[in-house]
């Protein structure tokens, strides 16, 4: 299908490396197109697992190699080299040449905005020098960087430095994927932190001189909060004298947890009130926490092989979610996480790219940094915690850290710790790691003689390579309400282990109203015949905030489905429920904002498809808009009062309370604009003194098909700020009317500051196009063709980002025959591109089946 080698790698084939690395010395002589890397590595045979001496290496030119000081001529291939070596410890020395300035794939050593930086996860170190580039080979690194730059950084602690050179030593053995180097004309935003045992740690956030210097303060405070939190909650202390973060503009992902030297996409660390929204602040804080938390869950304990990726990512996402909940509201955070999981992970799990949290094979590991590995991986940790209880969870984690510190571990190791610590048998729970697909849990109930019975049935549809599924352990948190809304049975966790199972609640005076899957206690799809009246009742009375929100969402979906498939009018009970939530000042504004937001158009397509109806994206688009107008009209009397009540005075602060008020205020603004033709939005745009309010004003106007003057003003005002311009590019496409979306995106690619080499800018335009559901699926197929063509172009420059973005097409099986063939056609054309990367080739192959 493609020219690139498509060799599949299997978990079952794991074998330790034949040599042990005792230490690594690297010297970098930096130069744009001809950087020299000199390595001196101590190897010794791994007597338990003898085998070939193979070092990975890709796009590196071997200049010379020696073993124990004697020149050798290794056999070099496109993937690496082999060499005859002594049957005893030996020192390998090599000098290679690489070209950072032409490295547009952004893996290995590359240049971004005039500075040198690295990205080695998962397999980028092999683009720096010849090395056993696998996570189970851990070693102590000493690095010398030579280059004419004021700042020269690597992992660990600084050893010595002088004019044009610096030396670093990292005492903690690490795999090569955690290696990092940065060099450039950078300035530090410094601070410090005193750890729980009284050690002082220097902290720095490095940026280029200029306006970015004023955008570091928030990230620095977030870092300190994270360090403190990991001490307080998990007892984890930082373990070096220094912790550095560097912001780079060109980065494939969000950020990277390199030991002592985190490298961040500038969009995930730089923040200021004028240029960042509340959502940006929240995301930045979460990512800083995430990367910091990796120091223990990822670095001190790493992964044996890349199949175990969820060992570090699922756990670290779970930890960052806990952290964010602790900073603001657990209920709001749980709802936000459930929204992400259902819209993106359920979508992945229900389509051609479905794979287990721990996959068993891959062609290109970069393609498995997925929402399933990360977010479903985090859900598995949450379920374990719910099943064993908080105290047992933290006890097990303590054992995990003591038992596996310094190890490259597996999911088996992780589960063994829980078994040993809690005495629980996790054999069945382990299926969560190997079975793909989202379980559907069907609920029926009955009531007789004071006993209420819940009958549960679980079923998981086949996924690629997995035709039949076995029953999983599903913790289902249930509470019961009386008909007048009192809680008659507090939350109880039902532990489902069979395909079908019943649970009883005794001693009840009357038939209760059940609140099922409270707090979203498992990543499953609940199916239950339920009247709109009962949903409205739970929306009004449920004592569990997640289910209160979810009742409204399910009701909204049902109302929309009735509008789409039966041409029904917007349901009155739903509209009354929305009004009641809006009016209820006792509810957290952030919660109210979520509770009155409608499901996304893509979620509606997913729900319709799940219910056996072929979704029509345009019909969904119109129904969602019609329901929004109906909501606005229904609550018009109260909107101005609520909006006024959400005014936040004083200087901008991104704290959860202020952000929650702005969130509700801006949700209300969206409704108001359907009534006043955009007057309030225009006023808000003009008066805004922070990006949250400015952008919400602009978005509301663009949504109405207005705001071209404001859009131009915004463009002019922020022309020189790359991160704000990304917002403008993105918003322009996401707010475009369905029939204009492709043309709008295409025109934006002709703007002078559209730079396809910058992943943030490319994603701003094309991520927004894929996210504009009705626009992406416009019946003409123009968006499919446009995206396919641009992905083919990008693939030659940056395979990793290209491959990730092909997932826009994963929903093709949902749609009608015409759209299916157009989507598949775009994939086929992309797949036929000459010289297509292995990354993109694998994705296209999996989607076409
Ligand atoms: N390990 C990084 C994180 O989750 C993500 C990442 C993967 C970054 C691969 C770059 C490349 O925190
Ligand atoms: Zn991570």
C-alpha cells in the first residue's frame, strides 16, 4: 500500500536487550545543518539474554566508531547498525552528524524559532545518535553542550559551564526517550521551591526575549502548586537541584516530561490575561501538573516497552485530573472529563481505530498516543480506586513507588501491586486493558413489596481484531431518590462482573427513582428506557452533580433526536428544566454553564448512529440551532439579570470561581445574541479587558454570521502574537457556516502567516475544519478533499502530526453511502501519495480496514 516499511511489532515478542548500558557521555557540537554528536557509552553483555549488538539510528551520518579505543566499521542500515563486539564489558565511541535545521518532523534534535531543542519520545533519540532506543534500557547520562548561545541546557543538575559550553549530569538512570537538550538565546523566569524535606530547588521557565517573558508567572505558580500537591497527596518529593521548563513554538504535542528539563508547546505554558482564555489557563495548569507528575509516574518508574504506555499516561492523567479537581470543583472537572471521554474516546472506541488501552501490536508507536491510552487509561485507575477505596488506593500506590522505583515496569507489575496490597483478585479487571470498545450497560428495574431491583446487562460490540468480548468488572454507583426528590438510598457501588446481573435494595416505602452511574463511575454507555419527565425530574433533583448534569444532557439529546427524526417541537419539560437551572443561584455558575450547554453536533451524530439512525450533519446543525433559539426565547426574561450577576469586577484572575462566572456569563451571552442580533456581544467585545471576554464576544458575533469588523480588528490587534493568531485562525473556521467552511479554511491557508511547518497553526485551521461538524461533512465533500490534500502535503514535512490528524476521517462508517464513499475516497487518495510515511500509512490502512 505504501513504500514505507510496514512492519508490525507485537507485545508478545518482547525480549530484553542483549546489552546493559552502564553510563552514557554525550558531547554536542551544535551547528545548524551539521551538528556533531560524540557518544561514549559503556556496555556490558546481558548474560541472561544474549543476542546481537544492534543500535537504533535514523537519519544520522556515522563519521567514526571505536570499540575500546580501536576503530571499527559497523554494518549501517536505514534503521541502525550492528557490529561485532567483545564478549565482555566495552566502551563504544561514535561520532555522528545530524542536521537540526532541516528537521521538520520535530523529532530528535531540531530548531524552532532560532533555538535548538529535542523531542525524543517515543523513538526520537535514534535520530540523535546510535543507541538502544528502547525504554527498558536505562542509564546515567552526562552531557556536554558546545554552542555559541547564552543558554545551554540538558537533563539533571548543572556540573560546570563556561563561554560557549555547559556540562550536565543526571544521576537518575533513564531511558533515552527522556533525554533533552536546549540551546538558544533565552531568558529565564526564575523561582524556587523548598521540598518537604527542606531541599531548595531552582525553578526556571525559559522563553525567548520579548513579550513571552511576561507570560511565565502563571505557569511558575502552577508548577509550585503541583510540586506541593504531589508531596501532600502522594508523598512524592522532587529529586534534583533544578527543574527547568522551556517553551517552544514548534511542537507536535502538548508537552514533554524529559527528566528535569520539560519542553512545552508554548501554547501549553505561556499565559496572560490579555492573550489567554480561562480555558487556556485551566489547560496550562493541568499540563504543567501532568508533566511534573511524570517525574514519579513515568520517569522514576518508566515503561518496559511502548505497549505499556498507559502505565505512565493513564496514571499521570488520573493524577492531573485529581489535581485540577482539588484546585476548583470536583463535580465540574468530572463533567468536563466525561464530555471529553464520551465525545472523543467513545468515538475512537466505536470506530475503525478502536484499540485496547494496552494495545498488542503497532506499526508506528506515535500513532498510539491516543485518547484511549490517555483518557480511558485514566478511567481504569479511577475505577480501581473506586473498587478498592481511597485508603487502599494510596496504600497500593506507596507500594508501587517503593517496589518499582528505578524499574521499567508493566501493567502486570502495576496490577500485582494492587493484588498484593489489597488482597483482591484483579484477573477479570485486567480485561479492561486488553479489550477495546465501550461496554453498553442496559438497565431495567422493578419494585415489589418494598424491594427495588436493578437488572443490568453488559455488552461490548466487536472491534477491529476482537470479535467477541468477555464480561468486565464495572463499578456502577447508584443512589435512589424518592418521588419528591429526597435521597432514600445514598450512593452505593454495585460491582458488576457478569454479563447479566441483578442488585436489590430493600425496605423501601415506595418505588424510587434511580440515579445510575453516579459520578460517571465507569467508562460505559448506559441504556435505559426513560421518559422525558423522569429525566427532567433528575435534572431538577438529583443529589449527584454529575447525574444532575447528565440527566439534562440525555434529555437534550432525546429532544434533539425527536426534533431531527420526527420534526417535533422543542420539548417544554426540557425548556422548563433549563430555566430552573439558570435561575438557581445556589448552583455553582460553572456547573450551570455546563448544564445549559447542548451536546456537540458530533456527539449528536454519534448518538444517532448508536441508535441505528444515519446522521445528517446539516439536519443536526439546524436542530441544535433551533433548540438554542427556543431556549433563548423561553428564558429571555431572566437572561439580562443572570448576565449582570456574572460580572466579575477587579483585575482579571483565572481562579475557578471567577472563571465559572465568566463561563456562565458567556453561555448566557450566546443565548442573548439569538435575541438581540448581537448587540450585547458587540458591546462585550468592545469593552473586554481580557481574552476570555473578548473572544466570547467575537465568537457570538461570528456564530450569527456577523462580526466581520470585529474580526478584522482582532486580526490587526493581535497580528504579532502567534498564540492569539492561532485562536483567530481556529475561530474563523469553526464559526464558518457549513457551506463556507472549506472555502474559509482554504482562504486562510493563503494568508501570509499561515505556516504549515508550525503544528499549532496547521491544527488551528484544519483541526477547526474537522471540528466544524456540518462544515466538514458538507455534502459537496469539499472539506474531505481539502483536508486530504493538505494532509498529503504535510506528510512530507511532519508525519506525526499528519497521522494524528487523519483521525478526522475515523467516523466514516456512521454516514450515508455518498459521504462514506467521499470520505473513503479522500483516505484512498491520501494513502496513494508517493513516499507516504509509515505513520500516516498505518492510520489510513486501519481506517480503510
Ligand atoms: N509524554 C508526553 C506527555 O504525555 C506526550 C508526548 C508524547 C510528547 C510524544 C511528545 C511526544 O506528557
Ligand atoms: Zn503524559
